[in-house]
C-alpha cells in the first residue's frame, strides 16, 4: 500500500472513531453525565491522562464541573485550587483580561517568568522549574502539561476544559492545538447545551464568592503604595521585571525600586516569601 493510501486509511479510521464517540456524546446531551462522556470522547481523539472542567464567573471562585484526577490525594489539589490558588493561575488571569474562546497550551498563557528559578516550598504551592507554569498546587498532579479548551457561556462566563499529559509522554505541542481546534465548534456547542440544561441552574444556586480575588487585589494595601501593589501583584502572577516594565509602562529601574521598597515594607526578601505572605493573608480572610 502506498504511503498516501496508508495515511488516508488512518485518517478515515480516526474520523470514523470520532464520529462514533460524537454520537455517544449526543445521546447524552440530556444527561448530567455529559461532562464525563465528553471527556471520554476527547480521550479517544487526543491522548491525555487526566482532565478537569471548571467554570469561571467574573471574579468568583471557579465552579468544578468534572474531574478524574488520580490518585485520591490529587483531588485535594482541586479543593485547594478552588479555595485559593486559582487567583494565581494564568488561565484565570487571562480570562479576567478577556481571553477569547478557543484552544490553548497553558505555557502560552503563562507570564514570561512564572516563579522561574525560585523553588522554595511554600504553603499550598510548590514552585518548580519542571512545571510549565512554574508552580503546582499542593497535591495537584506533578510534571504535567495542559491543553485547554475555553468555551464561552452566557454573559462573561467561561468554561475551562483542561486536558493533562505528563512530560514523560512528551506533553502537548502546537500540532495538538491545531488537531483539537478542528473539533472545537462541536465541543463548544455540546458543552453550551449541557450548561443551559444543567450548569446554569447550579451556578445560580451557588452565589458568587469573590473574597479570594478581593484579597489578591487588596494585598499589601495597608503598607504599600498603589504602584508598589501593582508591582507586587504582577510578581505574584509570575511576571519578570522586564514584563512588569512593559505592562505598567515604567522604566526597568523604577520597577526594581518599587520591588525593593515593597519587599522592605513587607519585611521579606524573595518572591517565594511574597507568595507565602499572600497565601497567609487568605487564611486570615
């Protein structure tokens, strides 16, 4: 068989398999089991090891729709994420900045120096250069890369369908983004239908809670100037001094001065200490 014929045969089998899975997904459109069925179908289309679905509503804590994390302790990582560390997540920050629906690699959403080279252990988070965003929430599965499908829902609500694959399996690449993007319209339509039938009523029953995000915005308010707080927030989000300079339209020297002054006023000397102090402030709220 010629190479083009083998490729055509493989493509035909892949298409047939996806259509079979799509049929099963459509059969479950009226069921609250749809998220699990959708994830199972995506697992046939693109290999991954774990998945989770969150929904974001403005500055509120994310709503967990589905997760299949293993081992059991990894599920505690999901709880910690929802309770606190989501505010540091690049996807959440991108969402607040108007992220359009589509398919993304997490590393492309992360700032340029997301806790790079600062690997000390802090409460609720382990920073590590082996993580694509520079840190991992305690108990969250380690050494994973993430491909994210972002789906717009009603108003400013956005769903995050996250597929995780380990570094040992070579993570995800741009070709994976292109591949999933070909079926994105179907994924988006399916999940929006589910959200109308089931999720929207659940989200209305769960009132928005912006206390964690408020704590992030107000962090250091009692001792720092407004500009020092701006710099501290960008540091917490993983921006380098160069990136902070570009984002705030100030000189690199001014950034370093604000950073030095902020650390002095907070009686700290490192990025990880800043992160620890912020997480400590959450426990006091």
